[in-house]
């Protein structure tokens, strides 16, 4: 089939900003290969949906409709929906994918519920007549529940009919796209990053989107993780759940990005960062869960000002190694030490870097950004991780890849709330200071090399930084002063 009417060079010139212009041709080939690989019936359905759009439908209308047709593209659209590198018009269009009006017929939803749970009235459940929303893989339907106690309001999250098969097909196609890119790196002018392996790493995570039993386990873990924080709401599960149906309490509110005043938006922006980034990083748990899909459609502000975090189908775990290595990278930046940074990055990587000289160049570039005034905080760290992947062939594991994606999405939400990107670093520094202060008394009787702290920094790390940083800083400022005299 000819997809020129939908995916062509002009479309991608508008879609992909100039800063990423070298990715336009690879993206054109990748999208074409992906669409051509779909089963014939799916391709025909997509073309019929495109034909049903009004004659005056814009390119953006058609792209959003395409994303709705393919769950993998739907997830990609949600990821990019608040990316400030994209035009405001494109972001606004993609944000429609964060929460959609239901399109799956209620009769089909009722049939799934009947097949999974049997007659609902025997469970004391009254299904309300209309679905609330539709996500990439599921429909959300409200109900009332009575079991001798006060009536409860809940929602069913019901998998769309046939969605599991569609996800498996599309994820397999992504691996084919990865193989194609691996073969054509030089021809397409893109870095050699082992694209197929990267897609394989995230395959299992994305397949969990249609494993609602996994989401139910994630919900239980998340409720335990945030139990002590009265500012955060994670929905409570009800007993009648199956691998295709999740039953949970109904949380009412509005998207966090729809705040009604600057003070409310600023407070919510800080809470989002503290909850979704700082909490997992500074947790004392050996494996800290983090939300892997924090787009604005999954983040609600409830009436009393709390943050409700919904849809726990995509979840990652930050282990000790990841958090220690991230903090060592930041300490290396503070001490202007490329050796320390490279050592920390090697511990994060799942394989030796493909291009060691390029790795050193990327690290020196990151240190230069500090010397030019950028604080070595979380934004700096994320930029460094992105650079070493893109230029030096460094490969990180699926958990860290998912965490980078989550950070990217949180930054977009926060920027829409706060109006500036610097809040992430300010909150990160504030949370670091609070945790460091709280752990300080225990440092007096803890072994010097122990990193059994929320900051993951040992007394030996601090001593080394104190010994190295002043001399490096002195040399740095001396060089700056000498240069200004020339």
C-alpha cells in the first residue's frame, strides 16, 4: 500500500523539529516498514478510518487518528505530547491521546465483563451506562458496588477486544524495524546503537500493558510504597479482578495540567517531581518502584489537593546499583572528574561502550557545561545519559531506559504546570538536602565505605569529594581568570 498521503517528507519536516532533522529519513522508512508489516486487515481498517475523516482533516488530525489505531504508536504519541522541542500545535494534538472519548461499544465491554466475572448482579455490581475514558489498550467503565456495607464507587479497567494480539504483532514489528535500522545506520546517517536489542529490552515492559494481573500486583506494591505519604493517592483494588479486568476504587479529579491558579500549579508541579522522581531515587528500599508512564492523563489532582497516580501497568524498579551509579556520576560532575563519571557510567551500562573516545568526549562536554554554569543535577545527568547513548554507543538496561522516559514525561508535565524546566533540579536539590540532613547523625557510627543511606553517598565519597573538589575548582577559576586577561 502507498502511505505517501499520510507519511511523507513534508509531513516529517513539520513533525520533527530541525534539531532532530537527521532523524526524519530514518523515521520515514521506519514508519513505512511498520505499517506495511501490519496484517492486511489492520492496514485496511487504518485506511478506512483515514477515509472516514472529514475532507478538510489536517495532517495532525490524520496522525492522531493513526496513533489511535496502533497501541504502540499511541504510547509514542503520549510520550511526545509534552515535549517542548515540538511545536505547540503538535503538542496540543498529541495531548488528545492522553485521555480519549470511548469508542469501543459498551456491548463489547459488557461481554468481556460477563466472560470474566459472570453475571455482575450476583456480585452486587451495578454497571453505569457510559464508559468514562479510553486508553491505548483498555476502556474505563464506572460501577457501583454493594456488599452489606455502604455503596462504593469503582471503575473497571477492561482490555479492548483483540488488543493483546495487536500489541504482540506491533512489538514484533518494532524488532524488525530495529534490525532494519541496525543494517542501515551508515546509509541513514544515524548512530550505531543496536536498535533491535534496545527494542527487545523494552518489549516485556510494553507487553505488561495488556497483562492486567501484573498491573494489579503493581498497584498493590505502589500503595505500600506511598502508604506513608498523605499527599498521594493510589487506587485501592477490589477483589473481583482477572487478567483482563481490573476492579478498583474510582478516583475523581482533573488532569494536573488543568490547575486553576499559579500557586496551585506550582504546588502540584513540586508534588509531581517529589512523588515520581525524588521518592524512588531517595527510597531506602533495595528495589524502588517508579511509574513508567506518567503522562498527564495518568496524573489527577483530586479536590483536596492530593495527587492521584493512575494506570500502573508500566512500572520499573530502581535498584541499588542504578541509584549509586547515578549519584557517583553527579559527584564526578561536581568534582570535574571524567574518570569518576566514566567509571560510574560503566557500572550503569550493560555492555562496554562502543566508542570509548566518543564517551570521553561526551563526558568532557558534560563537564564543560558545568564550567559554563549548569548545575550538575538531574537535568545535567539526563542530558549526559542521552549524549553517551547517542554518540558513544553506551547501552543501558530496560529499567534505566524506562526511567529516562519517565523523567522526560515528568519534565514535560512540570513545564506545562510551572512554565520553566529548572524546577526539576531545584526540587531534586531540595530533596537531596533534606535526606542528607536526616541521615547525617547516623554517619558518625556507620562504616566509612557504607552507602546504606537514602542519598547512596558514603563517608568515603564525601571525603574524596572534599579533598579533590577545592583544588579542581581553584584550577578552574584560575584558568578562567587567566583567560579573561588575554
